[in-house]
C-alpha cells in the first residue's frame, strides 16, 4: 500500500505562501534540492492542486530541452515525465495532460483508493490548500517540511483546523542557508 507524503516549504511562522499565493521567499539551493530529491526519487506519483500542476506542466517538460539545465534539474524532469500525476480540483472538468488523473469527487475516498492501488508512494508537492484539505481528512502518512528563515506575518497556513495527529521525528537536516529540513512520520499507536 502506498503512503501519502506532504512536501512543503514553510516560513518560520508557519505559512506556505503569502496572502497572494507568492512563494518567492522560499530558499532554493543545490543542497536543499539534493535533500528533497532523495524523497522524491522514492515516490511514483505526484499529487497536485490545479495551480501547482499548471506550474509543473509549464516548467519541468521544458527542462529536458534546455542545455543550461543542471544534472539535478534533468533528473527531476525525467522523474516528473515518468511519474503518475494526480490533480485534485473541485472546479476542473478535464486536464490537457491526458495521462494525469483528475480527482474531483470525494477526496478522502479517492485518495484512499489510490493508496490501495499504487505500489509506490504518493507525494503532494506544495499545494497548500490541498495539503490542508488532505490533512483535515487525516490522510497523510509523512511530512517533509523545509522551514525557511523568514517571517511572513500572514498568508496561507499549512496547519490550521487539523485533527490531533502524533508525529515521530525521522530526521532534521540544517542547511547553511538557515533552512531546516524536517521529516516526520505518523506515530504508530
């Protein structure tokens, strides 16, 4: 059975994006990219909200055509190309990418069914509103969170109105940029 994992960048005060949805405050560097790539390489499905999926579709396929792309970018672009893609949206009726799966019904039932069907894990990339919805439904098995050294003072929260869930720290990885990468898994009862 596949696990559902959240991959998110957060501000120190717990926001996943500014009030307008901007994410230009996130620290990206080679070490952080290498760190998250370790997790991404183990999953077989990317799960996205519609905005994040649109960003991914417009960026990663082009990386393979760009001679300036780094080795890690090419590696991730190849992963993106071969991975299953799931888009969760209440408003979309179809997707341009015919290979992507659109979920627009009962999210809890549909995700649970995919967890049963898939052998490899699924990862939600960013998508703060989707992440909140899935966390409220208590569907995450693990969280990979990079806490950035910035206070936003407001915006879209990742953790709000969630059920009590006990987590176990798997690892904490500090980076010279001031980012700290945390990996938590659901604590066994």
